[in-house]
C-alpha cells in the first residue's frame, strides 16, 4: 500500500485528434486507431476536463473483456488518478456488462462511469474497441455532454497521467494508485440481486425443475458469467443451458452480435426436432438480446410489444407501466399496446441516451429499439439478460410456447411486418449524397401512389425532448403512408468502416388470415419502392443489402 511514495503526476504534451466525436453509442474505432500514441489518453483527458468532477469523486470502470480492455483499463486508471478521482470501482478483471455498470453506478451512487466496449462489433487486434461515458443516473452521456467532450478533444494540448505501477484487478478489495482508491468488485453480484428483486425467481426455479428447457448463447462475450450465475446456479437451469459461456478477447473469432446469422449455433439448436422451449442470445457488452422459440424468431419490435402487454405478470412490473418509448425506426407494435393500456408512448431518435430523461422523469417504464435492445427503469441502459428473464417470467406464468404467445399477440393487436436492410461499407460521400437527394424529394411525395398505398407525408425526423426541451435534428428520413406503413432511411453512427445505410420498412396487417406471410414477401412492394425512390442500387452500386434483419 505504498502507491503514494512510488507515483507522481506527469503532464504530457500532445496534439489533438479530430476524429473523436462519439457516435450513437460512445467513441468506437478500430483497435489500431485506439493504439496510436496519445489517442486513448487524449480522449480520456477530454472526458475528465469536460466532466470537471469535484476532487475525490467516485466512478465505475469496466468493459466487455474484448481485446485491449486490459491495457485501456490501466491507462484510464492512471489518468483518473492524475485528475483527482478519489475512488474507482472496477469490475474484477476489468469486466462489467453495460447494464451491470449502469446498475452499479446507480446502486453505489457514483458520479458516473466509463465502459469499455464496441458492443456487438468484432473484437481482436483487427477488430473494434470503444469507450462510453455514463452519467450519474447510470445512462449514456447525453448529446450535450458528448459534444462537449468532442469539442474539448479538438483543442487538447496536454494530458495528466500518474506514473505508477499497474493495479492488477484480479482480487476483490481495495488498493491504491497514487491518492486514488481502486476497489475491485464482483461484476455479477449487484446485477444479480437487482434481477432477483424484479422477477419471480421461485416460480422460475419451479419451472426449470419441472423440465422447462432453454438454450442461452453468451457468444463468448461478457454475459457468460452473468448467465451461468443467474440461469444455471440461481434458477437451476441444467448445466450446459448456457453455451459459449467463457468470455474471450476475440469472442471466438465471430462478431458477438445476437442475430440469426451470427448466433447460428443457437439457431441450429432451436431448429432441431428436440429443440428446447426457449432460446436467447446477448451481445458483446450484454445490452442486446435476441429471443427465439422453437423454430420461431421474435422480432425485437414485437418483443417489446409482448413485454409491454404482459408486464403485469412480472412482480417488478405488477403495478403496471407508466408509459413506454421506442426509437423512431422501431415498429409501432408497442404503440398499439400503449393505446390499449391507455398509457403514453414516446418516439425518440435512435440510441439509448434519448430514453434517459423519460426514465428519470418517471414518464416511462419500458423502452426499446428494433436493433435487439429492450430495457426498463431498473437501469439506464438496454439490458439483454433482463429481457431474457422477463420472457422467462412470462413463459412460466402463461405456460404457453413462445410462438403461441406471439401469434396470439398479433391476433389481438394486428401484426406489424417489419424489416431492416443494412448496406455496409459504403463510400461515405455517396451515402450522404443519396440521402441529400432523397431529402430534396420528400416534399413532393405526398399523394403519390405505391400499389394500393398513398404517401401521406415525407419528412426528416427531429425530436424535442419533452423533459428538457433539447432538440435533436437530422434523425432519419421518413416516408409515411396513409395506412400507417413507413419507409425510413438513416446512416449508422456505430460503424468503423465507411458508411452504413439502414433502410427500415414497416407495414401494419390487421387481417389474421395474412399473419402467416413471409416478412420479405409481405413488404416486397414497399421495399421495391424504397429502392426506387432512394436510388440505392444506382448510387451505391449494391444490388442487395449486406444484412437483412
Ligand atoms: C445501432 C442501433 C441502435 C443502437 C446502437 C448501439 O446504432 O441501430 O439502435 O442503440 O447501435 O447499440 P446505429 O447508429 O449504428 O444504427 V450497442 O448494443 O452498440 O450499444
Ligand atoms: Co451492445
């Protein structure tokens, strides 16, 4: 415990980088970019300069365990110590899932936290790394803060770092780094306790004991230890219910992206004749989830709607929901549930940070995005394992298969056919000009016919935060039809290579006789219209999307 004697603060001269603007979910770049001399240091110093925390403040620090997590952790600790942070709560071995970090920030009342993750993006030396800053409410830093960090990063001339030996965070308990205390905590404990307070663990234990089976794919990412502790140890799911449960720095060589393509082993299991009752997967940092039944895929938009409609079956939500929210491109399935429940439904821009104010103000209880993100007011991040437990609790209460529950939901509320087509690795200039061209045309679209549909309105989504009045503009181009169908286009803010164009298409189908249709077929006319109006093939040279969800 003689860190003070061995350490001294050094001020290092640096030159600013101009590419440190945080995107939809923090600063995300190739590992090679983060490894440039001073790159990480500059950004972290910009964060501390912008936060301007009182001396002695406490923060939470941890990540998804990907390649470069360990090295980055030491750099951040030493810069934090040199900037007057008093206490850093670090997940053991530098591990904290994104929702667990949010939970710890809230439970321990720290001034915020730093999460090391590039989410579902690939890991390894050739892969991606990322750094996210969370506020004292446990949620992603609002745009005002991330923009201020970016502005600071462009003028930074020096950073402060403590010359001190590394603190290896492999043992629980406190040690010192200069004048800062480094407290190594169990990354799972607080989170598991929170889950136990929301869901009926006794009923779930009985359900598993009576033979209910699940396959949970942790994708060699951060949720392995969380899922083994909660699903296998506390709830008694048979050993082996969690697959790919050992976190690896390169996620086993595949992107830790819980979709039908990357979670293919899980998909194979769920397609077998002896498939378990329920399948699920989470992403690299544990905030996304994919839900499967036997030979049945639940779209994230439908999942949010089903959770909202069945929330009172779950102890933590038994009193009902205050309201719900979804990101703009997410299907309107949850809107119908909200309408029937007589509660407000908010439409926000893409990215979890926009839900924070609504959650803090007590206006909403549940929220979600089409990109496999679902969450509630229990933390301020989307939460993959929470969504899995929510589904398990509903399944245990209703004792029906996943598919039956979703089909019944469609019968009650109607079905929202929904798809997202991603065009990845585009020339950024071509992608921008495609959107500019379409933006110019939007005003002329009303009244135009596409098959039986008529365009009601074409516009660009902007959002005025109902709590603080903050304005977010340029949040996606929309073509809205009179019957409620929609075409949406926007550029991704999380990619690290070229531009990714996302095309979202939705149509409402009230007629149960048509609910069995294949999604791509049901939406074929609208997809063709979207391609024609935006000239994607001609302007990008792409004849097909890179990914269809
Ligand atoms: C994507 C998703 C968005 C999500 C974001 C972060 O952003 O579309 O819904 O909030 O990723 O998710 P974009 O800008 O690429 O469309 V995660 O799991 O990276 O924190
Ligand atoms: Co994620």
